[in-house]
C-alpha cells in the first residue's frame, strides 16, 4: 500500500513540475514579448524626435542655400563694376567650383582613410 501512495505522489509531483515549467515558459515568453514592445516604442519615440530634427536641419540648409545664392548674385553685381557681367559671373562660378572641388577632395580622402582604418 505504501508503494501505491508513493507512486501516486511522484506522478502528482511530476505533473505539478510539468505545469510549473509550462507556466514558466509562458511567463518568460510574455516577458520577452513585453520587452520587445518597449524597445519598439522607444525606437518610435526616438524616430519621431529625430524626424523633427531632420526637418529643422533641412529647412535651415535650404534657407542657407538661398542666402548663399544671394551673396553670389551680389558678388557678380559688385564685380560687374570692374569687368563685363558675363566675365564676373564666370569668375565667381570658377572660384566657387574650385573651392567646392577642394572641399570635396578633402572629404573624399577623409572618407577613404576612415574606411581603410575603422
């Protein structure tokens, strides 16, 4: 009779242990799912803040570019007092092209250097 009680108790303990392990697996899955949701929500919040910053930077860059074009026009008009307007525009354009090329070349070298030596 004792052996029957012991076998029944062992079976009940195994069932209980199986149930506990099943609950642990379910709870662990729920916790992981909730953590993933929190990470996604954090990324969304950062993306919204980043998008606002990008819009502001692009707006500022557009206004800065318009100001740069106005200054170029003023330079051409100012140089027109000393040379033909077409020549003033050509000198201004060539100078800006040279400056832009030098800056682009420096940036290219820095980029190439950073790719080689991460």
